[in-house]
């Protein structure tokens, strides 16, 4: 009788995280790209360039290390 391993079934993929921040979702990138389009007052542009710029900006924000609060800014 064959032995089946229940742990071999595919597991749902979790979002990749860097530190405590997760990478931007496609929806977040699309929203930022739309904001870039609106910043141009809706003038024709390149959707791919808007997308890659949005992706770069959001990734840069996700990759920035978070600073620890200084002793002065911590609640007493």
C-alpha cells in the first residue's frame, strides 16, 4: 500500500517580506502609477514607464531600514 505524504500538497504562497515591511502588491503599484499619470494632468505618456517608476518608488520605501527611535522621542 503506497504511503501518502500530506505535507507534499502545494501550499499557498505567502507574500515576500523584507524585514517587517512587505513588498508592494500589483494593486499598490498600479495605484501609484495612476497617481503619476494624474501628476502629468492626464497627458499622454508611457504606461510602462509609469509602472516601473511606481515600482521603483515603492520598492525603495520597502527596502529602507527603519530607524529606532532616539531615547528623547520614546514615551516616558
